[in-house]
C-alpha cells in the first residue's frame, strides 16, 4: 500500500484551479520532491496533505485511510503522524527551547525526555554552536536560523511523514548543504518519509528519489530523479529543467 495516495485531486479558489486533477503515489521511506515554478500549486498540495485545507474534488489516502472521511478527532490523530514545515515559518514569541519543545509538550511527554529531544534537534539542524541558543528569543534570530528552528520543532515530534515547503529558501549555500544533509539523515536514520516542495531543481536532483513536476496546477510528469532529469518524456519538463520554460 502506498504511504500517500493522491487520487484525481483538485483544489479551486474561486476561479483559480490551484490543483487540477492530479494523481500520484508516495511510497514509505522515499524523499519525494515536488518541483514547479511559482504558482504551480506546490504549497496548496502540501497543505491539502496536511489537512489544513480540504480538496474541491478527489481524495488523499494516508496509509490507505481516506482523509476526506475523517472526523475532527481522527484528523488530529493522523496529523500527529505528519509534520509540516511552512514556506514562511513563524516562531512563537518566546525562547528557542519553548519553540522547539512546543509539540512535545502538547503530547504530555516527560520533562527529561523533552530536554533530551530538544537538545538533539538543535544539534541535528546545526544550531548548537550558537552560544546559549536555547535561551535566545526566537524572534531575534535570522531568517535562516528561524527556518532551522521550524525544522527542529517539527522533527522533534518524530513524524512518519515530513512535509517540507521550500525548506532552504532563506539559506546561504553552506547552510543549504547542512540542511540537505539533515533531511537525508532523518530520512535514512529515522525512517521518515519526506515530501518536499522546492523551486530548486538541483536540490530535487540531489535529494529526491522521486520527482513530480507541477505546472499550473497540473501534474506534468512524475518519475525517478534519473528519468525526470535525464530522460524527461514531456516537452514542458524538458523546458523547465533546462531553464527555458516561459510562463
Ligand atoms: N487561499 C487562496 N486563495 C486564492 N488563491 C490561492 C490561495 N492559495 C493559493 N492560491 C493560488 O493558487 C495558485 C497556487 O499557489 P501555491 O501557493 O500553491 O503555489 P506554489 O507552487 O507554492 O508557488 P511558490 O513557488 O511561489 O511558493 C496560485 O495561483 C495562488 O495564487
Ligand atoms: Mg509555495
């Protein structure tokens, strides 16, 4: 059974078809990247998977469960197995420790365990070199640091499915590489399935097992990294990866 199965999914906002009749599967353990230009529908798709929004047509199945048919209570239970890092992450007006511990405290986890997990997460995302980082006011951090806090806050809850929306958009090349390593290691060592939206085709090529190319709400092509980047079947995919797509 696929981990996530998207069936004939559409999302319309007034007259805008943000997602237009797409279907694909994500298998357990994959890093699945969604590429496509601005406005292609990447964020909308991630929000639908995370149940922040409901489809206009079609359905999403998580471990075989149709998300459309869940009660609010069941949604909360399923959402706890997922973690979404927003494209524009926000931090709470408190210190870094409380920001990262937030989801663990919601789950009533023992204080000592929370402390250990928060420390591990800070180290994992590459923030432990900042002196007294746990006590820093989160609002005082740089854009890239906030992005790392947002990732730490999500992975600390050990979701089975990690949804990442442009996770390296605010980072310099060194930190892009650090975060790509983090994503790869949590996928491999902690067995999290990752669905990641990115503008950055090179990132998709470096990280993805599978790639879906979205354009104008439509799924143009889906396949392995090799197939999409070296033998694309569609002219639109070819134009996009060659940087020649006009839109
Ligand atoms: N709440 C909304 N109301 C109206 N239109 C929306 C809403 N959310 C998204 N859209 C529209 O749906 C389309 C897809 O938007 P989406 O944010 O999913 O694209 P994206 O691929 O994530 O773009 P980007 O790469 O810039 O982040 C856009 O045309 C956008 O304006
Ligand atoms: Mg987006």
